[in-house]
C-alpha cells in the first residue's frame, strides 16, 4: 500500500515519505477513539482525525442516521430546492448559536469544509460592505492565524510561508499582533489590543471585517488569549462599521468545553464559521452562521436595479447525508451532555499533563477545554514531529504543529484512554529529549 500510495497519491500539505522520511500509516478501520492500520496495529486517535470526531468513530446512532438518510434521499441540490435535514440542521444550529454581546445569529449558510466556510464568510463580508454603503476592500487578521487553504482563507492567515507562495493572488489584509503570541511577552494581550485599536483607527473605514479564531488560535500553534481581546474586537468592529467574523472551525462544537469558544467571552460575532466537529467527522460539512442584519443586506427590494444575491454556492451544498450526520451528532451530544463532558475531560487531561509540563524541554502546555498544545524544545529541530513519532510507537496517534504537539481527542474519551494518552506522551517526550 505504501508503494502504491507513493506512486499515485498527492497528499495535502505533507508528502510524508519525502519530507519526514517516515512512511504514512495506512489506516484501515476505526471505532470509538481507536484506529487500526492494515497490519492490525491499534492506535488511540489523539487528534480526533484532524479535530473532527466529536463522539469517536462509528457511533451507532450517527451511523444509523446516515443509513436512514441514504435509504431516503442521498443528494438533492440546495440551489432553488430545499430538504428536511437541511432545514432541521439550520434550526438546530440557530438554537445552539452563542448569545451575548453582539447580534443574534439567525441564518445558516452551508459550505463543504472549513476553508470554504471561511471563503464564504469573507465574500459575504466584502459584499455586505458594498451593499450597505461603499466597498471596504480590506480584512484585518491576526499574526500566525490559520483559516484554511483557499485563496481568501490563505490571505487572512498569518503564515508568511503560505503568503509568499501566492502573494499576487491574495486579498488585501492587515495583520495585527496575535494576543496569543508569546514572542510579544507577558503583556501580549494588551499589545494586541493596542495594535488592533491603532489599526482600526488608521484603516477602519477601509476594513470590511476583522477575522479572529476566538480564545485559542489552533493551527497557529495552540495560542490562547483572553476574553478582553474579543470584547475589544467587537467594540472596534462596531465603532468602525466593520463586521466581526469568528472562525470556530476548530474551536466550535464543544471542543473548548463550551459549545462555542465565543461563549467564554460572551461575545457574538456577525458571522461565525464552523466545520470539523459539526458532523462528528462522519461526512464533510461546514456552515456560516450569520446575523439577521447581514442576511437582510442580500435580499432584493422592490425597485432594485440588480438582484442582491450572494454569488456563491456549491453543487454539494447542504448534502442531505451530511446534514443527517450533523443532526445525529448534535442530538447525541445534547442527550449525553457531551459539552460538559468535554470540559471535565479537558480538566482531567490538564491534570494528567502536569508532570509533562514540568519536564525539561517542555516549554509550555496550553489548554482550553480539550484543545491542548504541548510546546517542546529545542525549537525548529523537528522535536514536535519526533515526539509524535515516538508516541505512535506507544500506540497513540498525535500530530505536531511545528514545535507544538497537539492533543485533541474525541470529546467522549474515557478515563483509561486519557491515562494511556498522557502516559504515551510522557514516555515519548522522555525518549526524544533524553
Ligand atoms: N479554520 C480553522 C480555524 C482551522 O483550524 C481550519 C483547519 N485546520 C480551517 C479553517 C480549514 O478547515 P478545512 O481544513 O476543513 O478546510
């Protein structure tokens, strides 16, 4: 399989075999928090198959919901027609939407993955500016941010490497200091607030939206920040007539111990993107939750000379199987109080990782709920990758982000499995840093 993979497959981001010198694991089947490879070896899925498997793999109720939907309606376009799973899921997401300082989120626009939800949100934000006043062509983004890999999403990311590769094709953005950036010292949040304030004072009338991954910038390297930054972003967006976008693709759907990370701050954005955990990893789906005032700007009015429509929508938008999977995932999460369980699991993992945090060579353990990053040193020496490699030999599947080892297990992980994960990481760090 590995030779055939190398011959025919172009993998996303990492050509594992060439870059790491490590063969990819050939995953064959999965159940609960476990993955098995084609040789029958079992691994604990410590990163929820890229942060998606809220309930673990193969949950019988989600499987049954997908099967029942498949027997009824596999696909039907959402362009001009509708269907019951799409309507029910929209109602469910609106009912779950965060409440607090900001508008009510009343409408759901579907997309296929996190990047395309972000792409849709950016296009909505720009077009909102043209349809409510005048064109505001700039976006404000945070340093180190990752919002996906489509061109708009790359532009609002904060990775120089990704910008460099595509620069002439990118949107106009203004980067501000990340409130989670340790390089900015202990007052990093205050510095980010000051930078955002100065940026909006200087360019606010040109800015259609500020985009932020709330409370914890995940793929940026698990960089946490305080609620004050989000409150400031809300106030500045309002003061300058810009929209506020929260990208909750990684932080949403219970991951941080609340349904949305926005709830930690009590701040509601105008647009909120979600993906990853929305179907619990079963099928690809994402969504943009939008405030009513944003949606209203896209409704044609009598006498309009051109239609006010959002020129965006894909063939598989709101695929019924995906919607059925998401509905089942959200139903089971509600019935089993999975968000509260995630908060408890996060606390437990935090305790279990205390000895890890105290080790020489561990810079810091950062955590919000079950979103955890273990930063290891020396930096830039592929230490993070080597720790994950060593953890794999102990039967735990992890994936690094640079020097940070990510721990983001299914929200329903059991106590014994949490112990196993922490023990494997502990041993792996000892082996690599010995
Ligand atoms: N936004 C955030 C915050 C993400 O973490 C990611 C994926 N890591 C994306 C967007 C892109 O999502 P996808 O990979 O599903 O396109």
